[in-house]
């Protein structure tokens, strides 16, 4: 299966599970896969920023990607291959595709500043991995500090036929989605898939602006899938009601520096991760923060019973 511009739905960004000693927890990978499929995911993305990709050895990165590819079966897997050097990017991209990945995701280097630099970087990245590999642009200025205008994204899409998707994580970014869909309507840009990130924090209105779905790591992918489904069915109020119930936890997850720690803690509480460990360097939640997250979960459970789930014996 190869990624194409019709991709839609929910592609959860998977964390990389670790044991407390820093080794990769393969059993937790398998539980995540089962949970994503049960939640209605249409694919999954691995080795992104949430996946702590820079902390993995090359062999570990390929092993994690391969396990997800095998476990997801016929569902597409996108592999993050961002790297300071094109040699490492090419190796992971080619090997992942050989093992059955649907495509790769490429983030711009934080040092890029001008439009010409950004466009040139993606041109060189495609030359490095090969124009036969479908790729996703990751547009995440909040973390990567690279500002891509809609016109720059249009240029990259039009110049590189292998670009199939934008992972949209600008903030604020609703007008950017509208601008890109406007380019498609006036014929100046070919259609691409737009999946949105930012923890799902703006998914309610992003769907209404023309997004095709979500690609993010919120710890309740079921909610993301339900909001996408309800919006596509025209059930706007129901979508917003469900989204609003999760908004306090979504907001808490979006704190810079501890967001991954919060997500891993919630996933551990849900029984999907055996440990909320991160590879060093990594932030840890204080006892007070854990108590706050538990409180948010208890309040959420009053409106969404899926938040009642707690650690299973498999994760003890």
C-alpha cells in the first residue's frame, strides 16, 4: 500500500514505548497497535517528534517501524525519517519502504529561514530518498521554528509529485487550511491530503475548514476518530460536544516540555503502556501533575466512559 492524496481519517502519532531502563518495550507496541485498530484508526505514524526518534539508534528506528508495519496489517504506516543528514534519511526511508511502509514524513531543519531555503530543502530531500517514495510535509513551526506560508507549501507540492500529504500543525492555522483548499479550487495546486496535529487542540474547526482528519498523539484516539466521523456526517453539534468534553485534557497535554510525559502517563493509566518512561533526556511528571491528570480523567469519565479505563494487569 502506497500513500496517496486521498488519505483521510485518523493516523495516530505513536509514542515509542520504553521500559524504565530505556530499552524498547515491544509488548507495549503491540498493545498500542491493537488499541489504534480498535479505535478506528485508518493508519498510524511512527518515529515522529512524539516517538522520540532522535533518541533511537538507526537499527532501533527500523525495528520499531517494522513492528508497527507488521502489526497494522493492511493499514498504512507512515515513518518519520527526518534527520540532519540526507544519508541517514535515505537509509531509513528506503529500508522502511522495503518493509511495507506506505510513505515517509519529513520535517524541515530548524535552521531554514527563507522561502527559498525551505523549498530547496524539500527538493534535495526528495532527490535523496527518491521520487518514488510518497512523502508528508510536516509543518510544525511551534516546535521546529520554520514558518511555511501557504504559497511555499503550494510550491513544494507542485514541484514534487511524490508529496501526498501535509501534516498541518501551524498555530493559529485555520486560515492556512482555507488558503490551501482555495488553491485547490482555483486549480493552482493539485489536491493533497491534509491531516492536522497540535494534539487535536483545534480539530473541531479544522475539519470544518477542510482538513481530511487528524495525525496527532492525543491519548484517546477514539475521540479523534469520532470527531472526524461526526463532522464528515454533518453532525456538527455532536462532534463539538464530544470534543468539548476532552478539551481540558487536550489543553493540559499541550504544555510545552511536558506534553509527552502527560500522554505517556495517560496511556499507561489506560493499560496501553507498561511504563511512562522516556529515554533521557526527558521530562517527568511531578506527583502534583499526576494528581491533576488523574482528576481530569475522572471528570472526563463522567462524560465519556472510555476514560474509566485504568492500568490492566498486562501493564503491571
